[in-house]
C-alpha cells in the first residue's frame, strides 16, 4: 500500500490537538493594524478551532497529523 501525500498548504495552516481537533490561527493580523483596537489584536493572537463541518475535510489532507 503506498503512502498518502500530505497537503502542504494544510500542513502550514493547521495542527491537530491531542484529542484530534483541528487548530488554526486567526486571520486579520497581517496589515492595517493601526486602526484596530489593542483588545481586538490581543484576541486575534490566540488560536481557534475549526468548525466541525470542515474538520473531516482537513483531516483527510493531514493523514499523518
């Protein structure tokens, strides 16, 4: 049986937690940061979890997660 290829784009964007959930980083922290409030930027630094509707699709892209 051949090995399954990992999707490189998904590998860079997502990580699996110990319980098997998919973790992602928040968007909106690349540019135009002067107009955003400090509290908003602070919350954007934290990671978030993927919605359960997309979880299966991403796990297929990360077979050896």
